[in-house]
């Protein structure tokens, strides 16, 4: 851990304090005992998995030394204060953290690589009035959230709730009129394959590396690294390689063979998995998997709150630094950030280079790992569909005929018995 990096955390805390103080007058209404700091921190802490408003209220009162009956703030007061805060304040808070980290912590002279993917979260049925679609059983809304993750420095860039189920359209909305990502590299999986997307990225001078489906028509059979043209006359470089008997087909608009040989593109693409690990992380430790907010604005603030917290955690991981074959245990660190560090960081109280160093030494513990490890994807929860993910065979052969649904199997067997 470098002292200069630790000092940057103290500076960032002061910067956030100044930003919130400048915006405090806007929300200093109705509730006299609280301010914008209380509302922000209340929302951030509520993003933790299984956190309750009552526990957060008790924690805030204890940290701010509000012990007497006159000084104590009720749960309703914290909730009302948070409701007054506009989502622009959360966006501004994240932008401050992002800009400061980019200027003082990370090295922006190297080319940035981003991974893009979509994930789903269970949302309240009441959000259908805001344009989201309910599931077939009409009980919940299964919302699509587009994630963008910086794999160069391992931190989340964006989590955007989409009203459509189209990941490609959501991504194009993300990069629309944004020159920040010009000449950057984006990694996509097979769900993003589309000639129109490749055309848009070429026009925006954005580089891409996308895995193709096996039946993609322009995949060459005479070479494992060849430049071809698709139906839209896009110039595309297609590479082919095999890992564990699995064939991979990648499309890219990186044509410099010296700077980007086949092996480098192969290694770059497999960094795309970091966004999957990030989704697993926020669903395990935060309320990202099942957000119960009934209003769209409250849901968007909840997403931003979890994005801000996870970004703070990733900055601490980066400052802690790697060790050979060891990584920081983010589960332990995240729980410690929620329990103690987040309060001191946002309120800018009891925070110094000494306290941050002690916090990281105790809570940013290392665990062993190995490069290239691979485990099959398994679901922790049983699926509602009885035939998928290895629980049952999708098609079951009954008397030489394939039958798809369980009910049809019962009817089929009954008919055969009657005959």
C-alpha cells in the first residue's frame, strides 16, 4: 500500500463532503434533524443484502452520537430525507468518484478495455406503470440491467435499467454521443452479434471483440485469422481457436496484426468473464438480485447506491494491491465497508491515512487463487423450470417418441395404457 494512494482516499472523502455541503441547501426542508448526508448514507447502507431500515437507523444514531431522546432521529425521518434527494445527486456523487479515481489513482495513458453484458433482476410488479413488462405469471417484473465493467482496472462503470429486452439497443444508448469511449475496446458475448451493431461501432470509432455463433455465415473455413466482409460491407477480422475441445469464433475491427496477434485477442476476450463475476458479487452481497422498490425513481437511486458502494470497494482493493497467486477477499471487505468504512468515508469523520491503513490491513485479507481456473456454472437456487440446467432432461423419450412437457408425458402414458 502506497501512502500517496491512501492520501487520495482522504482527499476524495473531503471532496465528497464539499459536494454534499454545496447541495445540502436544496434538501434542507421539512425534516430539521437530518441533512443530505443522512439521506445519502441511509440509501447506501440499505443496499446491503438483508439490511433493514431499523438496523440502519440505529447504526446512524450511534455513529453520530445521537443517544438522547431529543437527538435521536426516527426511521421515518431518515426515509423522508432520502426521498427528497434527487437522483442527479447520486449521479453527481458517482461522477466525482469516477473522475477523481481516473485522474489520481489509475493510469489513463493505456488503452481501456470494457466488458458489456446484461443481467436480470426481480422487480416489483407496480413498475409496469413505468413501461416495464411483467412476467408471464404476472407476479413480478424481470428487469434487464445493462452492465459495463472496466476490465483494465477492475471496476464497474455503469448499471443502466432498460425498459426493453434488447441488450444491443441498450448498449448503443449508453455510447450515444459519448466521445469518452472513442478508440476504447469493448468485449461482447454471442448475444450481441449483429451486423448493424458492428456498423455503428465502426462509425463511432469504437473497437470491439465479439464472440460469434458457430452458424455465422461469414466465418472462414480456410484460415483461423482472416479479414472478411459481411452483408453490410463491414470489414471484420475473424479469428478461430480451440480450448478444451470448444471452438471459439471472434470478430473484431482490430486489424494491427503486430499489436494484436491471435493469442493476445484470445486472452483479451476471456477477460470478459469479469463482468459475470461482478454480477455474481453484487447479487450475493447486495440487494441487486431482488429490489423491492415500488417507484422507478427509488429503484434507480438504489441501483446507483449499489454502484457507488461497489466502486468504493474496488478502489480499496486496487490500493491494497495484488500479491502473487493471491487476491483480496471482496466478501469480507464489502461487509466491513458497510459496517464501518462507508460511514466514516461519506461523513468525513474519523478518517485519516492511519485509520485507512489499519482498516485495509485488517479487512482487506488475501485468499489464494490460480490463473486460468475454470469451474462449470451452477445455479445456487433450484429453477422453476423443471427441465433446464441439468435437473431433468428437456426432452424425455417415451416409447421411442420425444415428449417435451411433463403434463404431455402423463397424458401420453395414460393413453398408451388405455389402448
